[in-house]
């Protein structure tokens, strides 16, 4: 569930809970066997226990670990954004051996984050190795994941801020673009790209500006509006409206209304750019919008928007200078 909570104190918090010691039968007797610790129910997993699980409960057919995904989960755990009690699944073979079928990345994240996390543990008996394969294959094969629209609807943000669903989604998508100084996803922190909580914390400062943008483009034809509601273009629009509200309103409203724009008007050049079919990355989309805006801001003519390599700068805003590499 999305929940925008806390501030710097939460972000800097090192752990989600105290770290209990592993239970031992008696001094110097060694750790309790995992088969005695891992039972159905809610279990506290310490980094030490998680490490034992990774070493002793691996499944040879398990998909490879994705380090970036582990890092994102670990960041959530460290920042207290992780939902306690999520389920992990073990299979138990006839000889008592436990095999982790679902939750491998999460267990690695506990080790990486050096925090203690509580999980709901499911243990299923597997009669043999074929049964183990069947249990593993069934995971994550028939799911309908929640969309951004579902998540925002659950938060009630559309009603709260008087926004259309499309605009709320656009703001949500714009947050990583702004945070990353319009440099593209390749240089972005994976946590920033995937953390709903972080996006919501950022968006708190932009909802009012989003209302201005929504009003400015309300009359745009659908062929134009679908581009204007993209995350990267919305990011440029939010920034320009925050720092140069009057001029930015004229820029975006002029693009939406297209009421007799003349040759040389940067807004007309940008419209031509938008309706020309071509693949565009977020960085390219943001750069094209910024180029048209920069010409309009300077009152200079522009007939063609040509996107070239290099950083994105947005004149009249805090992004007027090229970001540091």
C-alpha cells in the first residue's frame, strides 16, 4: 500500500526493528537447525538468519539474483517503507530439508540492508523434486499487478487535488525525471525509480502546480494531449509553471489551443514535433519540450525542434544550468 509518511528522520533510520540473537540450544552447541526455526507463521528474520537461508535453502533452478532489485528492496527496508508480514514460501522435502521457493530477493535484501524484518512464512511439503519444481513454477505466473492508476486511486489523490486520473499519473511519472535532473533513467537511482513512497513525498510539492498545468492543456486535442500528459513532458511543464507561471501558462495553453500560431512560433514548432511519429525516450521528450520552451522564453523564433545529445536545461528555472555529471 502506498503511504507518504515521515521525513528525513525516517529516511535516515538505520533499522526497522531491534535485531534479536539467533536462538541456541545451549552455550557452544551451535545454531538451532533451520528446520526448527523456519515454521509456518510470522517469523522475525535477522540478517544472520537470512544469510543462513541463502547458504542452506537455495533452489538450483531459482532465477538469478538481480542486484539492482535487491538494492531497491534493501533501501525500502532501511527506510522503514517495507510492509512487515509479507509472505515468503519454503518447500519441505521428505528428509526435512527446506528450500526457499519465493522470497529469494527479499531474503538477500535483509542481508544487504542489515535490518531485521518480520515475514509471514508458508511451508509446503513437497513429496519429491518433481513436486518442488511444480511449486516453484506456480509462483507469479497468474497475477494482475496493480497499475499506477490503481495505486493513486487507493490514495485518494485524484479527488483530494481535483485532478483527472491522467494528470495524477503524469505527475507520478514526472517525479523521477525531475529528481534525476532530466538526465534519463540510466543514471537514476533504482530506488528513486521504483519507490512509490519517494514519488509521493516529492509529489506533495507539485500537486498545486499540476492543477495549473491541467487547466492550461484542457482544450488540447487528444493527439496532442497524450504527449503533453507524458511523464517527461509533464516534468518540464511543472518546472516552468513553478518558476515562470505567467509565461509558462501562455506557452502550454498556446500549444493546447493552437489558435493561429504563426511560423517561427516555438509552440507551433513543438506541435509539429509532437505529431511526427518517432520513438522517444524520456530524456529526448524532456529535451524537446525544453528546447521549445527555451526559445519561447527568450522570445526567439523556432521552426524545427531538433533534439541533440547533451544535458537538458530549462531557462528561467532552477534547471537553467547543465546538471553535473
